[in-house]
C-alpha cells in the first residue's frame, strides 16, 4: 500500500515529538511504501536537516511556509473576477456566523484551489488590494462580531499576510495524480494547514483522508500567536482556523485523536462520532525498562519534575507547593530536570527558589545546599530521561495547560507514582494509578505529595499499576497496529472524487468493503493496449 504522509513542522525534520511518532510509525510498517510531504515552518528547521529515513520512504517533497512563494503568475481580467468571487465567499465564511457560513467557507476554499490548479499559484492575488478590500467588506458586513468590525487597515494587512501563508498549500501540486493523487491513503499528521493537501487530494482524486491530532490544534494555533497580536487579527485568525477545522472534520474519512480530551474538542467542532477512533501515542517502553523493573531504585525522599520549563508548566505553583512539603517533611528534596527552557521563565523560577529555600547546612562546618536543584536531561547526573525519573520515587506534573502528557506516560513506564494537575488528558492517562489535584492549587499539590511520602507502600503499588497501564496502552506496537488497521479499513471502503459530507462517498449503512476495487484508482493503464486493426496493421501483416 502507498501512504502519503503530510506533516507540518515535524517529520522528517529533526525536531519535536511529532517527528518521533511519525518516524516510529513509518519504521513499524515496512510492508507499506511511504511518500512524505513536509511543510516547514522556519528556515532554521530546514538548516538542521532531516533524520535518516528508512528504505520504505520512497519519496520526499518539501515546501516552506516561511518564505515567499511567488511563481510570477498574474491573472487576466476574467481570472481576477473569478478570484474575487471565490475569495469573497471564503471571507464571508470567516467573518459571518450564520448557518451558511461553513458552506461559504468551503465553496471559497475549493474555488481558490481549482483556480490555482488551472492557472497557477495565488500568491500575488492573495496579497493584492482586491484581497484586502474583500476582507474589509467581510468585516463591515452585518453579522460580523464587534471585534472584527473594529479592524483597521494595519489589521487587514496583517491578516491577509497570515492568510496567504495558511492557504499556500492550495498553490502546491501535491494533490495531483503525480503526487498524493496516486496514494492509496493520505495521512495528515496534524489538523490545520497540514490537512489541506489531503482535502484537495480527496476532492480532486478521491484519495481517502486520515487525520491524526495528538494535540488540540485550534487551541495551539490560538496560544502560539504573539502577545502583541491585535484583537481584530486574533479574532480573524481564530475564525479562519475554526472554519478550516470544521471543514477538515466534515470531509475526513477517519479522525484519530490521541486522547479523549482532543476527541471532545473535535466533536464540539462538528466531527461525526462514527468517524472518530482514539489512538494513543506510541512510546518506546524499552528505554525505561531498567528503571521500571528496579523497584528499589530512587531516593524515597526526592520529588522529581521533568519537562520543558515554560509558563504553561506552572513551576511557580510547584515551588510554593514544595515549600509546604518542606515544612512537614524537612528532609525532602526537589529535583527539576529540564528538557528545554524559556530563558526568562527559568530565571524567574531560580530566583523564587532562592527566596523560598536559602542554602541550608547541617552544621557550622558544612557547605550550604538548596533542597531544590535545576538540572538538564542529558547532563552528568541524568544522561537520559529514564535516569531523571529514576532519581526519586515520586514524579510531579504541575501544568495549567497540557495536551497528552508525554512526561507523565514516561514516568508510568518507569513505575513511578505520580501527582498531577487535572488538565488536558491527565486523568485519562493516569486512569486511577496516581493522584490528581486541581491546577493552580499549591496546597492541594503539597497534600497529595505528603500523602504518598508518608505511605511508601501505597506509592509503590500505584507505581506498579501505572507501569502495567502504560505497557498496555502507550507502546509503539499498539500505535502502529492501530494505524495499520486504519489504513486497511480506508483502502477497503474507498472513496471517490468530490465525495460529499458522507465518508467514503456513501452513507454508513451502505458501505461495502472493496465495493470499488483498489486497482480502479491506479493512475495510468495496467498494460499497453494492442493496436487497433487498420491499414497500418494490415500492411505490417
């Protein structure tokens, strides 16, 4: 089977968890061919290069979202009118909030795609005065929100610039017969812009579309906007991504959220429940086997935190909670292992730790030492993540925002009892094998830590149960098996070009596996045709 895998900012570039799970998926299905279509977000990402690819990756195509993509093509008067009509529909779908807004957005999106397919790229048109005036008209139209109506010229220009980047996949030829159009299944590794080539491949070539979301893309898009972004621009971009997500969820043949938290978001945005299948991320359990199987490893008086040091992780609340723990258990230590850090926030955390925990010494002759240490995963004390988790018996997670908590699952593989805040998919991942407390509540976090510190047998039982749960649900093997089954299902049920809201082009009760043979989609003839009988053939005879 040929799989077209579309990524944005991840695989095959050497960065991020998205690269890891895609790489494990590709390597875990050597019987299939994979063609990679990668959208890069920054120049630095491309400069860092690609990871080594296995032999089943037969093709790699890339396109930058950060660089200008002007193909030099300008439209004639008729083409400009056609562009203006399609773009106006798209903008109406973004700015309006009525029942026909999603339909207008879809009509405009596919109209622009067809124009780009026939006449070339839309780079210049999307940055033209016509586009700016269309957005202005949509913002001033009845039904637009007050925030959008307040948009000024700088807001319109900034939004048009961002919109052109988001719609850049429309100008690519990835969805044609020579690209995704010849794939048996298109797998978008995330929602949003990465799924646009898959939408077009399904519409124009009838390729089944599978969309995986291990995080909540709508929330991620909103949070990644700079704090200085003006309210009108923020509102317009949010409306665009909401409409795009709705279209993706309506057209995808199968959606595979990474947890129930992401699944609920998808359902709220219109994803049909019958097309949803939860597939948990797969992690390499072998990396944590040595720690997980050694029940006596780790200091029982040490609390461990592992992850990226940033405001969303709320280390400020963690430090205040540890101050409460120290009052009841003076010999306790907190070791913070960073996989990466936001420099300004790290400095704030160090400063607070110095204020809350001045260096302490056992006597007048001993050098003082703080009970809180900031270390790095990969440093001399913790060469690997498994070593970091093995430094103590209790692992903490204090986040206020979280999708699928990777570090929590890793701690479970290590057989560690955990205390976590109730955010994102934490409760789903833990499943009763750890303690969960409200976010932004240092006292509750401290009380949960003390409960396990004072009852080590309970902590050991929870750790053993956590490891068993992780081995059952979060391994690479179960992840690869689930996607392999999904590929076969999509291939069996098939789809057709221009399929409507129903998946596979027909109602659920009418789907029949292999009703449309897979070879019906193979581009080109199977064999060369024999020459028709005629004068030339008779003369040869």
